[in-house]
């Protein structure tokens, strides 16, 4: 409503505020703006693009982009020639044609993926891709408990799975980078389920910050550490046929063994980003994966069938906080069996108490349909074996002790020093 009066001052203020910030390396003038359409009849998109890029160029020399969800040569924002980077949202099957649509231009993928996953949930078969959006559990294949599969085999219809997207990114060196929708789950837009889902399913990690399995796909591609991540968990019904996946790097092959018996060796072929063993009948025990390079072992990963919940384990990401009334420690709570295995189905009600001059700022578990307020500082159910407590320091130096209990389980404590 107030565009004409304020666009110039607002943009100038933004650039002057942020141009010396080391994290800023591109300026964007918009996301999926309707004025990118209209052809020759509607020139407003071109006029606005010229005006905004002129302001930025007069104040800074970093490139300007716009996130275009219609990346074609007649796009009214792109055709001005004022974008230093052509920003592209989705359309992963069209990335190969971008140099033809925009000769001599540079590209960045400004929004991609929109994959749908619930941490620790696995829908079989794993190779069946689901394009889900805006349905209820009564139709289109949704589940009664409002979950999505963590196999990376679900996405919104306008998007793609992580692996589908990354395969295209890795093919074309003219793509300068990729922004993912999204790194974290977030409140609102509970695609693909309606209420009581209250957060998105898009994240590489869940709302509590716990990694979903696809987190390790990105590790295997873009970090130097040795990665061998095998999933799903190994607690199923006897004889149930389960697909097993592995993300790995720095190796030629992965061998999988069940209770010491080899299930075969798998190697990535073509542009594959994972390997799989399909329809393995469940037998309780141990899955052991061994990755090898030139016959030498790179990494070994084991998954054990978990017994009944027996104890709680609490681990703080930081054991020392500053006495500034702001500093936070994120405490991960695990429900484990008697042998120290995470119980992948555990939903025990956890009770929290804190001694010392601090507070429990929030509790969470990453479950998209958990409607208990984050500000409830006394209790939270575990979700697939995990829970989270966020501890906040006050202004005085003290020793904090968090105690976590659950009926029938051995309790957990964690000490945090406030300096």
C-alpha cells in the first residue's frame, strides 16, 4: 500500500545497515514476485527491477539477485539484465537449460527441494516417491498419525527430494550454489498435513535441532569427515521386510551384515548418492555396515535391536554458560535400553526440574504434531527416543543441575556452571 512512499528509503536503510556485515555476499530484491510475468504488456516488473538494482549498485558492489519461480528468458525481472545472479526457485529438471535461456549469465539456486520427512519414521517401500501437499489423512495416502517418511522419498509436488535435487546440482558447474527449503523444520506451513500438525516437515533437522537421516547425506557430500550412516533403526516385527539405506563417502563400497551374515556388498553407480538393501526380513540382533576403500576398512557402523526403555541419558552441548541472563545450553535427552541403545519408538513422558539460579527456557521433542507449548517447563514426551531441554542462565554465578525423570526409568542429571 505504501510502496511508492517507502521503497527507496527502506532499501537504502537496509543496505547501509548491512553492507559491512561479513555474512552478506548477495543482495536480493524479491522472492517469487508476481511482476515477473506479464510479457510486453506489463512493464512494472522491469521498471521496479531497474529502480531497486540502481539503489543497491549506488551503495555497494556485491551482486544482486531475485528468486524467480519462472526462470525463462522472457521473465520480466531477468530480462532487464540488471541481475548479477539469476536466482532460480525449484524447476530442478530445467537447470540444464539455464545457459540457453540466459546466455552468459551466472546462476544461483535460491530455493530448492521441499522434501518432507519426520525424524525416525520410515514408510515402506523406500523407493516409492510420494508427492504430497495439502491433503488430510483420509485421502491421497496420508498416514493416520500424520508422519512423513525419513527415507527421503517424499516431497511437495512443486519440489523434489534431496537426492533428486543434489544429483542435478552436482552435474552442472555453472550453478554457483543452492539454498534448501529448509535447514530446520519451522512453525507454520504444516505441509503436507493439516491441524494438529503445527510445523513444517521440510527440515534437514527437526524443530528441536535433531538431525533427520538426510542430514548425513549432506555430510557425506560436503564435509571431510568419514561418513557411514545406516538407517532405519532395527526394531520391527519378526519377518517384516525392511529397506536399509546407507550414506557414505571416502569408500568404494559398503558391506552389510545381519548377525554376522553378509547381506551383500553395495557400490554407488552413476550419479547414485546412497546404496540400499531392499526387503530384508527383520530378525532381531545387530546390523553391521563396513565401508572399504581399496579393500581397507574406512568406517564401521552398527545398529542394535533395542530392548525396553530402561534409563535416561542427558547431554548438554555446553557445560559452561555466561551469567548474562541470555546464554543457553541445549540438553539432549535420550531414552535408552539397559545396554545403552537408543529406543527408537520411545515416547515416555519426561519430567524436568532445575536447581540453581537459572531456568528451563523451553522443552521440545521435534514432533510436528505435539501441541504442548514450548514454554511448558515441567514435562514433555519423548519422540522416537529423544527430547530437548533448553537451559537459560540468569545474572549470577552459580551451579545449575538439571534432573530428568520418567516413571519406571533411571533418571538423568546434567551439571552446568554459570560464570
